[in-house]
C-alpha cells in the first residue's frame, strides 16, 4: 500500500547549516549507510551472526537528532542500534568488532548487534526488548534534573534522546514514561522512528491512532510530525526540543516519518511490503536529498562530497580489518562483568 | 539505644545513607508525602525534598527502569516496591536491565540500585499479596538477593546494600516490621554475603531465612527441652548463598533441615539441596529435609493459610525424624 499520510513539508528559507555542520551531518549519514551495507554483506557471508537489524533509509533521523546534540548528551537506542551508536561517536571499529563478538567491541563481545553500549559516549544501550530502553532513558534524564536541583550542579543540563519505533508506541512503557517525563519536566526527547512497520505488522493495523505525535498532547507535551527523510527537518525539530529540555521546560515527542529499506532484520525475506511503497520512500532517499541541498546551497562541491564518501569507504574497510584481526574474549573471562567488582 | 522497630531500623539506614551521600534517593509509590505504606520512609520527604524522595505514578516496570537508568548515570536509587509482589510487573526491568545489563554492556555500566519492600505471607492477605519473589528472581544473573529478619540486620544490611555497586533485591517481611530490638549506638554495616548463625549447635543444621527464622527458633525451644542441640543459620543472602558457613556447619552436624517460606517447586531450598549435593554430599548422614510452603496460591482462609506455610511443630518433627534416622 502506497503512503497515504502526506509527508510534512519543511520550508528551508535560508541555509539551515553552515558548511562545516553540513559536512559533519553528511559524513555521518554516509557512514551509517555504508556501515550497514557492509553488515548486510558480512551477514550473507556468515561473518556476523545473530539477529541483525539494519538502519538503511532512516539515516536522517539518527544524524538529524544526534548531530544536533552535544557529545555529553545521552542516547538510548533499541536493537536497531548500530547507526545511533556511530552518530553518538562510538568508533566504527568498536561497533564492527562488537558485531564480530570481539574483545575490542564496544560491549566487549558480550552484547552483539542488539546491545551496543558506550559509557564513554553516553550510549545507554542497545535494548533488545521492545520499549525497555525508554524507562532507562527517562532515568538518565531524571538524573540530570536531580544533579542540577538536588545536588546543586549548575552544569547539569544534558539532554537524553530515546529512539524507538512505531510498533513500540503501543507498549505501556511508552505511555508510562511520557506521563512521568511530562509530570517532572524531564530533559528528554522521545524520538519515534515511524517506519510504518513493526516486523510484519503494518502500523495502521496495530495503532488505533496512527498519528503518534498527537499522543504527546494528552500528556501536555509538544509533539511534532517531522519528515524523517529530511535531515534538516529532523535537525530543526531536534534543536527546538533540545532548547526546551535544556531550559528545564520538559520533554518533547518527535514523530519522524521514515522507512527502512531492508527487511526487519537480515533474516527477514521482506515479502509483505508493496514494491510501490518501497519505491515511494526510496525516491525520497535522505542522503541523496541532502547531497542535492548541499550542492544547491553551495555548501559543498561534488569533490567535497566524493572525498567524504571515499573517506567513509576507507573507514568501513578499516573497521572490518580491525574487527577481523581483533582477539576473541578470553575463555577465562566468561564470568567477568557479572558484578561491578569484576 | 532505645528499642527500635524493624521498619524504623530501615528508615534509619535510609536516612543515614541519604545524609552521607547526595546521590542516594528513594523512589516508589507513596514513599514521599504518605511516608511509605509501612512507614519506612516516614518524614524523609520533608527532610530531603520531592526529588530525593520521589513519589512515582503506579507504573512499576517504568519506574524501576527509570531507577536503573539513573543508576547507570551516577545516582544510587532505592526503589521501593509497595509490595514486592507488584514488582512482577517490573520483572523485565529487574531481569534484563538490573541483572544482565552490566554483563551485556561488557562492563560499561554499573547499576547500584536497591530494590526493596515487603514480601512474604502476611495475615490473610490473599494469594497476590503473599508472594515470595526471591524464588522467582534467584536465577537472574547479576542480582544480589538479601532477606533481612531482625531490626539489627535490617539496618546494617540495608546500609550495605545502598553502598553496594550492584543491583540488590532486598526483601523485608510484612509480619516483621514491628519486631523490636536494641540497636547499637555506633554506625555499623553488615556484609551482604554472609549468613548469620542464630544458634550454635552440633546435632543438625537448620537453614532458614526471613520470618521462618522465628518458626525455626520456636521449634528449637521445644527441641532443646527434649535434649537436642540444633544449629540455626539464617541465610541472609539468598544469592549468592553463603556455602562457607553452610559447609562448616554440615561438617559438624552432618544433617540438614531447610525451612523456607517460598513454594517447594523451584524454591530457594531446591537450589540449596542441589548445591549441598554438589559440594558436601560425603559429609551428609542422610538426605536433606526440605520444609517449604505448599505449591498453591496462598489461600485467604486462616486455617488454610496456616496449612500452606511451615509451622514450628513440623520443624520439630522433622528434626526429631532426622535425629532418629527415621527418614
Ligand atoms: C518485548 C518484545 N516483544 C517482541 C519483540 C520482537 N520484536 C522485535 S522488533 C519488533 C517490532 C518493532 O517495531 P517498531 O517498534 O516499529 O521498530 P522497528 O523495528 O520498525 O524499528 C518486534 C515485535 C521484542 N523484541 N521485544
Ligand atoms: Mg517500525
């Protein structure tokens, strides 16, 4: 079924990014795309195991949100977490090594594709159960407010972004956390990546109210419908939400309309979705669209963009070599990390 | 120091730790303005304010997860289950995120939370309010599980649990909140992983925990008169189990009776028997006797409820049996 809900339009009256910012965002989206393409290939070749959920098509959301935040802000993801982690600054080497189950992975090979964590980069995880990351993200946001008000730390103004899908918004933890976030005015952004599907369950078959952003209003919080294929639209909406959160005014819900190009996971034959629907979204590819924008606005030349793509090709090759050459965790350390003292 | 109720001993532990460490906070249903359903947080709201004693909506899974997220980012939350049974709704957060996340994250995060509240079979509270979740949670890796039983150990253990860098499930018992005891004037902390020898003896090792400690001691009174000399060990730590203390006792008595309030199937005792067989089989004179609650939803009717949990007379009988080799 072809898209019935029109994409919200976003009028860019003037350049929304400087050249430098634009190139950072572009590089981040290209990294997300190339990294996931490599994962698909590695899975087919039997190099990467387990359940692997790829992010192709949704890059404008991770890059648009996370690159509009600070490096000391928090990011909380799901099982579809490679690209959120990369955008948050986790080195591609560590993400790839994690997929290989290696000791050098960001979760020391104990987590795998669905469990990327990085304390250093404030990535709270990698949560493989639907909705369970949302309360954890809420806790990080609560901690920020607590640090500021109960501990008198004036510098505590971090914002937390919680990412999750359309299907997840039918889970109680979503509603419970919206309530608490609004109640306590916590500095959190709920980023719904509405890609219209939850595995094989079409969004309108699961949700009585399909326009998720509207659910914010009953909790007294702003909710915005955002074109999730337009990185600048996502970035602009995020900036507003971040500003609000840092000012202590509370949470915001962003519903980003997007699409995953590949099956739910690499194991999904993806037979349910209509080719016309896929084409509709592919025609709005966020990377191509942003490329066109950068060129149009004279923020970058073809050469600039090509050199970024070449650089990322190298980054992905390098991270693959790194992962392959990295050691497995030592068998003697099977029990390490169960307790804090380990 | 004046006699202190168990609920007040817990309150003192929380109060002392909150004043010692600004990152310690309490959250849960009715913990703030109302002071906690068993008054464990009475007056703390007035003293520490609404952020440090946070009244939450009735959303167990989400506020437990929130406590975990706050712990991952540097706070030390004490999450109160109004009744521990309600935390069945938080099973996912307790298992996946409190218990397993540190490991899954390859040591990126530690989760210093205490999840505490009343459990056990009360007085005719019905099946849902009479649960013993310790048995359900014992298989979750990464959790520590503690059951306090006296005002003294309640205070010392809770302080230790708050300072511990790992997630600790801390079980109190609904029927023990009004137990009274003189507490030491000086600050004290008790180890989370050590069993408490309640009575030293040489004939038989009675392993018990929480309220069943009192049923065991009642049986011991009668057994003493009959000339028996049982050793009673309060496990305190249900995960990990203190097999050093248990082993030392078995090497002395060679006989074991387990008395527990959880149900027989998949209970704490089942786990202990398996481990005793693994570790101390050669020390045993005969099979371990296990006295547990019946495998049924706890009935409301007083007579049926009494039949559901282990009574002192049954413990007495079991000890006599094992002593006389009538197994
Ligand atoms: C508690 C739980 N139930 C079911 C699943 C299986 N599952 C994994 S992803 C998914 C669909 C989620 O869809 P959505 O929230 O839209 O996110 P998307 O995969 O589209 O990014 C389901 C049902 C799960 N991981 N956790
Ligand atoms: Mg979806």
